[in-house]
C-alpha cells in the first residue's frame, strides 16, 4: 500500500511539474505575436495571459492589434483561447493583414477577405467570449430595411468582400461559394 501511495505521489508531482512548465511557457509568449491557427490571420501582439472571460477554466491570450487596428475599428484588445492561437516570434506586415478585415485602401476590394464570427465581443455581456450566433445571416439590403435573409454562413467562415456601404452602420457585401449578401460589421472580426 505504501509503495502504491508513493508512486501516486511521484506521478502527481511529475504531472504538477509538467503543468507548471506548460503554464510558464504560455506566459513567456507575452510580447510575441498571435495568429489564428486555422487561417493564419494576425490577431495582435500578446499582452497578457489570463483565464478567459466567462470560462475561467480555459486560459486566453489577450492580443492587441495596436494603433493601426484601432484607427480602423476602434476596438480594444481581444481575448483568444490559447488552443486556437499560433504564437510567432515576429509579425507579418499588419497593413497586409488589414486588407482581409476592413477592405481598406491597402487592397482592391475584390481581392480582400474577412472572417465572420458569432462570438459575443461586448465585454459587458454575460455571454462575452461565447459563441452566441453559430450561423450569421446574409441580407439582401443594408440598413434598417434589410429585406429578407438570402442565406446563412457558419461562424468563423472566411468570405470575400465585394463592396461595403455605411447606412445605420457599416455593412459588407460578401460572397461565399455561390451565396452573396450583406452582413453587419458587428460580425466581422480578426479571426
């Protein structure tokens, strides 16, 4: 019995030590650059590692795109679960990454793409960080009289920008496969 207890304590100690090392390596990524593992889109410079908003059992990197991003979106640093982040020592040209997000002057619209996301980004919301809209509506028009839904696109889908228009808010005309429609800027993120 003592031998079994001794081995259990040794195994627990090893696992605990490995956990400290793994957690420490994540903390050492502060100051490096975060990219989405699934599509290699730049997420920002990692400024902090902490438990995710409404899911404290999961660790998140807090990534800030910096002044270049804020001048276009007015957004704050966002948190990303560490398992979806690819950490790199250097950063690509952020102006190049902006073309996939904003259809800015850095590209011709037809050559630009963005990612649609249904994750709640309002930090004041109880659902912050959770997937609340798994399928995003594409509309036939912009503004308050958007018309009918022409189709739905799943969360975290990369779509092509065809046009953009400001009415009550900014809308993008996007295309995915054979589906084309307008989507609110509220569903556009750097993911």
